[in-house]
């Protein structure tokens, strides 16, 4: 029985490898909701264009990047800040366009091509409840800073990491020229920040810009009008060898990228995380609504 099991496992592995090798393009994705949605979306989109696609979602970030460099993954969506800071070890603070151009240049040396970035930027952000933001006339971080400096009582919910980071809370206050006392800042787990903001326990909370709870909980993300937060633009990255084999792929992926922004990704994420729809259904319906199928 053990020999039979081993034989069957070997045949299954060989079959999977043959399928992967036969595919025109292998699409990768990381192991969280947004990445699972975008991987499924990309696979369905490319299959509709006539490609034979093998989709491998649910991978760890470092493993996925290594797999692409090794040629096991042809295409996946990466965040500009992740490549800049994590993969290329650049600590210099850069604006969104500078970040994109730097990672495009650095990763080209590794045979990776950054295509057109989407307008979805999954970076840190500060948010308020929509009604309160409108009532206080606060839409940007500069307006938030002005409200604090004018003596308005505002409480903040932050995760402990951001509060202590060298590029976190204190540098943010310096960049926008305002000061908040410790008694007005509550430090908690990231998930609890969303709940505290929703329930009115704090006025302002630290969020991630494309999190599905933003539209679900009716939050208003405040514009980072001085570009303090690093850019994490969601961008298709493809191996140069793959582009050489399929020259139309760049334009096709750029078309898909142009349909994505913060609000769109937050809504898609909410459909999966909050409304419990399947990743595949959400991806398919979005593509269909946008005329991409």
C-alpha cells in the first residue's frame, strides 16, 4: 500500500509539473484576499484572451518573489514599496513616481519588467467615519493637522508597530506639523483599530488604503497631500523572457491595471471578507462588468 501511495503521489506531482510546463503563462499571487482576487482576475482575463494559464495563488511574499526570479512564476502583482524596501533594501524616502521608477530600474537588472501601475495603493492611511469627516470638514491630512492645531478634540487609534516605527507616528506629526499628546492616542492591534473607529471609540484610525472594511464600515480615507506614506502601488510585474515570448501581454495587462484603484479594490476585498462571496465569483463579475471578458 505504501508503494502504491508513493507511486500515485509521484504521478500526481508529475502531472502537475507537466500542466505547469504546458501553460503559456503561470500567474502567481500572495496569501491574502486582495492578492487572491487579483490572481484569479488575471488568470480569468488572460484565459479569455486565449492564453493557457496556470494560476498559483496563496504563496508567501518572499517565496513568490523568488519563484518569479527563478522562472517558476511568469507574472504576478507586486507593490512598489515592497520591492523598494524589502527586496532592494532602499531606505530612502521617495515619492510615488520616484518609487516606481527606482524599482523598475533595479528589477530590470533581474529580468523583471514593471508594467503600468494601477491607481490602487495599499499603503498606510488615516481614516475617519464619513459623517464626522464631513461635519468637521476634514478631507486631507493637512486639514486634520490644522484641526488639531486649532484645538479640536480628536482621538487616534494606531497599531503599536506604527506608533513606534522610525518612519511612523512621530515622523508623520513632524511632516504635517502637529502634535497629539499620548493621552489622545490608543495603541491596539490593527483589527481592533477598525472596530474602535467604527464604534466611535476614536475619531481617527490607522488603516490600509484598500482594506475592505473601509467601505463596509463607511470610513473616509484622508488624502496624504504631502506624500508622507510610502507608495505601495499595485502593479503587474512580468519576466522579460515571458514578454519576449508574448509581446502583446504588456498592453493587455496595462489595460487591466487601468481599471483598478483604491475604492475598487476596497469594494472587491469587502465582497470577499465581509460579504463572504467567493474570490472567483468576485473576480469574474468585475471583469464582466468592465467589459474585459
